[in-house]
C-alpha cells in the first residue's frame, strides 16, 4: 500500500486550558512540577476554580506532534476520541486546519471532550492535570486500519496505557502496523506514567516498538537505579532506535552501535515548556520519514522543541518549515 | 447607597476565537480590516472552516474593560448573557477569576454562548466577526439593579444597540443609573456600529450619557463630513466628558473648556490590536473612580492599551497594577 501519511498519531484528544500561576498553587494541590496527573471531574473543577484567567487551545501529546509534522510540511493523521460538545469542535477545527487528517471517534456516553488544566509557573515549567473524559473511551473499534496501513510510522502515546480499553486498542494498532510495513514509534510520555506501567512498557517496547522517544527523567524511570549511560545501554538492547531529550543539554540518539549527540538550540527565554517533547518527536519523525540521517532528525527535533517553548501553548504558532529553512535544516 | 463597585460593565459576553491569517482571507470574505461585523451562524461556520489553528479566550468589549479595571486593582462587575455550554463556563471562569463580579443571565433558548472570530493579519490588525448567539438575548429582565446602584459608573457597549431587546435594556439601565447617582459611560464601539445607529447614538448621548469613549474613526463616523477638530467641538457640546483615542498619536480628553492631549506609550511591536480601546477605557475609568485628574486618567488608559496590544488576546496577561506602578502612574 502506498504510504500517503508520514505519521499517524494515536493519543488523547484534549483541549488545554492554560493559565499562569504562582508556585504556591502547586503546593496547595500537592502537584509535582513538570508532571502530568490524571484528575477526576471533581478535582478538575476545584483546581479550575483556583486558576486565573486562561486561554484554551487544542492539545494532547500525540496530536501536538502531528500538528508539528504538518507545520514542518509533512503529512500526518491523528486518531483520538472526543465528546459531543464545543471543545470537540475546537479540537477538530484546529487539527484539520493545520492540515492533519482527523480519524476520530465520537463518544455517545455523554462524557465531555477531555481537557488538560495546565499551570505555568513563573519559571516557564508546566504542570498538567488531565481529566480524560471521552478520550479515555478510545477503544479497538475506533482504530482506522486503512489509516494505519497508509502511514510510514504509527506514533503512540504512553498516556494511552492508562485507560485499559485504549491500551488494548494500542496493542492491536501496533500489531496491525508491523504486519503492514508501518513502523511503531512510542513515547514514554511522563515519568509518573512510566512508573505506573513500567513492566508493561518494557514488554511493549521489546515486543512491538521500533522507535522510542523519552526524556531523561522518563528513561531513568524505565530503568530505576540505572545511571544515564546504563539506561542508554538498556534501551539500546530493547528497541531499534531511541531518541532521548535532555532539556538544555540537547538530545542523544541511540541505534545499535551509533550514539549521536546533538546540542539544544539556545532560546532567549523559556516561556512555556508545554509541547517540548511533542515537537521534538515531530521534527525527528519528519526527518526520518523524509530520509534524513539521525543527526539531522535530532536537529529538526531540537528546532521544533526550541520554537514551541518560546511561546504559550503546545502547538507552533509560526510554520516550522520556514524556521527550519532559515536554520538551513530543510 | 455605598458605591462598592467602581464600574459595572454591560455588554456582550463573548468567547474570542483568535487565529493569525493572511490578508487574502479578508478579501475572500469581503471583510474590512479592523472592523467588527455581525455574522449568521452559517457565515461564522464558513469562516471558521477557513481559519487556521486558533486559541480561545474570553472577550467581549465591556467585559475586557472590566477585566482591565480589576487588573489595575479596581472593583468591577460585568453583566451579559451566556448560553448553557462549555464556552459559558470558560467565560464565567475567566471573568470571575480576575476578580470581576459576574451578574449574568443564562439563555434557555438553546442559543450558544456568543463567539467572535478574530482574524489577526501580519500587521497586527484584528478583524472581528461576531455571532452573538445568547448574548443578543440580553434584555431588561437581565438587569441587576442593585449592581447598577452600587457602581460609580455604568459602562455600556455601543454594540448592544444592535439587538433591539438589549438596546431597550440599555436605556433602562442608563435611566436607572442616573436616577441613583451612577454616572453613565458609553463606548461607540466601532465605526460601522456608529454608522448603523448614528442618530440613535447621538440622541442617547445627549439625553443619557455622561462620558463617551471613542476612537478617531468612530468619532468621525458620528459626525460625517466633520474634521477632527469640528467633531471634537460637537462631542464637547453633547456630553460632559469625552475621551478620544488616536492610535499612535495618543488620546485627547474633552471636558467643557478643557482639552487635554496625552501621548501614546511607545511599544516595541504591535502584536494584536484586539482590546486596545477596551483597555484604554479601563485605565481611564479606573483613574476617574480613584479621583485622578484627566491627564492621569488618559495616561492610565494609554498604559492599558499599550500593554494589551503587545500580546495575543484582549485581556492583559500581566497585572496592570504592577506595570502602572513601574511607570509611576499609581
């Protein structure tokens, strides 16, 4: 089958509700800075009550990555589940209007479209509180097999391990992909998410994943007690290709005997870290899908990350293709 | 009655949907740059379809002004009508969380909360397309008389002249205010809005308004054929106090024989002009309500305007009180 999509992302379809906040708000709700936490509707309501004026924008980790690939000029699709409400219309509009095909399920349970309350502290770090709503209902029946088959890479969020039906759909998607010449990429998503599902993650990676994306904290959470070098050795033995981001220290790419280090792109000021990992994955996979070498892929990833963290919100507001050309990366 | 509120705003409760766009999109939809146009649900859907990825944020002209007053450290309330939907929750959260009391009506007609599609061209100008929805149903029964009575100033949007029921409520609000020691302030809102309602605006100003806010284009639309000086002379004879903004030329304040000119505050780059007039009115009325002289009021207005046009969205993201102190205006 012709591979018309470079990447099909499967993940949580979320609308982000972003507000600046003081450090004390994190303490009041016992939140760990920089992490993602799943919240009940009641907890989300209590936290929202305490948040200041916010902006709403489409989010969701894999969806952000797909938007980034489109922004680089690539072809991406996204699959996720929404409710029947205004946030669903916002999500669908935003993902389609950047040129990403949307292979969506719509929930009939009455659950609202998922939302993520994002608190941005004065240091630019973001702390996320997700009420999955309809996104948690993503199940096998929502898979679009033709879309998976049409993609060079299917990209899966670690966050989908949380709802059992989504995890099952996820395994099915990976198996179907590998049976149809589609590579499977997987992001560890969040150190706490890794902690919740460590053994399942490792088994999944060994059995079904070609490409792993992680940041340093997530990788170390996958191999507790290991040094960074040891963890790199472990991931090397468990998948074909891994790209590990290290914030201002740049990223490393590990493939067999290859170990490629690429520096971060310096930024004037960290405004909002939301989307950094998502946009790194976007640049990296856009590079892979267009036949670039690993260092070039990592540089495109760094570029996507550096752009998104100097603005508010998880999706690039300026076309990444132009910025990449200005950096002579395209 | 003790005046516990400095300003009670009455206007359209809207959620803004903001996206950058190319000039050509304005041409395709025959839109006049910088203006506000009322659209049907069908037109709004067609335009939204063509817009790129957007951010959503609470808006509405008078509501932005009230948010600005709170940001200066003042006491403001806002009255408007919303639907029963997610955008209503967003609007209510945002206005309350900045410290503005929300005296709202909720529509039972099934109409959605009003929204304004805002196209931001590369020059930073904003062109607005409003589908009023539930906001257009604001009527006499939605007036909170105790809130009007408790305010030093009631601030009314010219935009409310469009829906007949809102206009009627508006007249009632003004009469009740003046009968209870509350000043009536009125913004002309938009040159096309003035054009639609010129004679009614002039009669309303002469009979019921103490303070008029306008920009230069709106003032000239009120007095067609007049020069700027002539128009200033006309408005002087028709109300007690008028503040007229002139973009980078600053503003003029007219009260009887007083004619005070205040320069604009220079900005590094116009990012998004949305909210400039609204935040000028905020600073000006905060100054008036705290007993400052006209020049100081105008300088606070300029400060509010300069801050909001260097960011995306119509409400200030940083506290105006701190910025005003840094400028030694508070």
